[in-house]
């Protein structure tokens, strides 16, 4: 499902118990200097990530100052985030001239402890190649390094390396719990392009070797992945970014099932198995 960009007025774009992706939650909060917003999501653990700008954050008395160092856009520096336990109150104050903040969530039933992830602790994976048109970089905010501190939530930023090219290929899905070959993880994306008038396509193929759907994605598009194989591509000449939220049904570690028709492509893309291993 594709949600075109709009002014959500700090109201969740993907709310709790969404019909399409009930395991994930997503809000974009926009503030000016001195303005504040309180986030409290019952039944979901969340991660608060400034896309641009800088904020202070208070989570039930735990204070996190100077969170976020990016200026013009998501390419301008490294991400930072704060994990917010299920149902906890997170009070956000904008300390830069303006800030755009992502609030990512996954359904969970236990209350853990808040913690921050600063830029120096971001887990970066780069894989693929220009030759295979699959060159990209992943910046894990809540990834394998925090497996014992988080319930079901995985949060990452994905970048195409260079202009144009594919991401999420070889095509894979994760819509059914059938361990050890696959896990059920709902997924939500928010896309950005550089320059901002760039665009791309999100494919969604429900069944191997049967025609699927394609959505025209633009700067600010939100895409909900409930089931099916789902590669995406940026048009030549444009860089693409997408903020990724994964919420697991029964476990945090993601087990992708690669589309049988294209599975042999795993052997052509450098470093792809290192990428797979980081979604834990």
C-alpha cells in the first residue's frame, strides 16, 4: 500500500492496529524551535529518530540531550535515536530552528528500559556493486547490537550508493511465521530523494511468477508492506533513502525468504549475506 506525502499535522501516518501492517507504527512530527510534542503509544515500543534538526527528549525522567545533528536533509550526517519502552511518555522539545522527527514502533507486550543510540554507535553495512546496480548502505539504529535490549522492533536507514539502482533485491518476503525459513515481520518505509524531485518505483509481487503491483514513490512517500516480494528502485540520476521499520510477530530477528525465481542472484551481489545477518 502506498500513502502519498501529505501534511499529517503530527498525527500518526500508521496508527496502532493498522489494517494493513498492525505490527508497526509510524509518525512524523515537525516542530519549530521551542515547540514540544509528547509521544505515548500504548502496546508499542518505539524509537524516536530526528530526520533533521536537534531535540531534547525526556522519557519518564530519563533525559537525552542534543539528539540529532543533521541539517538540510537525511544525507547531512549520521542518524541518532532513543528507544522508548511500551506505553512510556516521551516529551520532545525542538532545540534547533526546526526539526522533523520520525517515531517508529512495533507491537510488544513487555516494558523494557529506555536508552539512546548515538552516531558513533550506528552499525553500518555496505554491500552490492555498481555493476549489479545494487550498491547500497544500511545504517542500523536498532539492529543486531541491541538485540537484548529491544522486544520486536528493528529500525534502519537505507541509502542507494550513487544515483539510481535497486534495493531489496534479490526479491524477498517475510509475511509468514514458518521457522526456520521465514518470519512474519510487517514493514513500513518512508522515502526521500536527492534532489527532492527525484522518484522511483516500489514493486509488490504477491505470488512468485505472477504479475504484481508497482507504486510510483516520491519524496515523502510512505509504503506499507504486509505481504509479498518487495524490491524498489530509484530512477537514474537520483539518490534514494528510506527509513525502515520492521515489527516481528513472534521474534525480533528477521528471516527473509528469497523469491525462488531470483534466488540465484544471491551469488552475484557482493556482501549480501552480511546484510542479511544484521537484521537480528
